[in-house]
C-alpha cells in the first residue's frame, strides 16, 4: 500500500518499573496523495508517533510500514538511507543555516547525499513555495514565515514520498499559517506525497486534512474528545 501505516504501535520510555507508555496500541493509515492530520493536546503522544513513523525511534511493539515496506528489521544505516531518500521532515523552529543563502539551504540535503541539484528543478520548487525572489538572500533577511518556507522547500527537494510536518504553522500569524497549510495540501494532492500533519489545533486540521486521527494520553480517541482537550 502506498502511504505510511502504523499497526498496534506501542512505545515505552524508561525502564520496566519506572517507564512511561507514551503510545498504546495506536493504529493509523495515511494514504498517499492525502493529508492525514494527527491532532491532540501537548503530551498526547504526537511527537513520539512522528519519531516512530520517521524511523528515528523504534517501537516497543507494533509495526510501521512506508509504501508497503516495514521498518522493522532495518538496521541504523538502512533507516538513515530511508529517511534521506524517502522522508521529508518539517519541524517547528526549523534550523535554517544562517550563513548560506536560501538556495544553498534548500539544496543542502542533495549535496550531503551527493546528488547534484538540477537548477531548473530547484528554481521551480522555490517558485512554488514563494521564495524565488529571495533565493540569493540570507535567512537573516527573511521573515519567520519565509524561513519556514525555506525549511519546507528543503524537506521537499529530495522528492520524498512521505512528508511529516510537526506544528508547521505554530509560530505564524493566521493568514501566513493558512497559506503554508494550503501548500502542504497541494504537495499531497498534486504530487501524490503522503503528508502527515501533527498539530494541537483542530482548526488547522479541519481546514486542510482529508483524514483526522486524534490522540490523547497515547491512545487513538474520537476526534471530538481531542478537540475538547486541545
């Protein structure tokens, strides 16, 4: 199946006696070409789920599969390659390097992977996210919203099949945040990317998501329950 799925996923942090179950028997399916929003209050398990879907952590039990390939059994080198080639991460307060230009920030993942950037493709991507006119500026010359678009372009430049976005509009004003979320929706619907959006804001999710999964206290709950708790 194209997309990312988690089946009966549980994750315990800490020892057997003193540990905390941050996820308990969570199952979700996020199809390719759609935006799936994971909503819930702080401490609900959203970040832990993101880390497991990205292969940054290994679950205590359960499975994660990306485009039909299970992550269980992959060693650290294989997981690193999978993240590099197939997964884009858009994180809050994304780190945009201050000493290189917007264009250089965006193409950095390709250079690290020893994949020569195609200038025309990079130009098209910068145009799409509204950064063509600032491509040769430094991040210090941009607004916070523009820097987040740099981070989005960098997450997309490698052509991932999965984009994981953690509170991408959290520090933006409502209008700029809405524009960024619409870009994420376009990435899913027009490019066929699996987009999973993690947010505390049920309104953000409702505005762009094709599917909504609600978490609270590490479990999947009815969406109404999460919206009341958020």
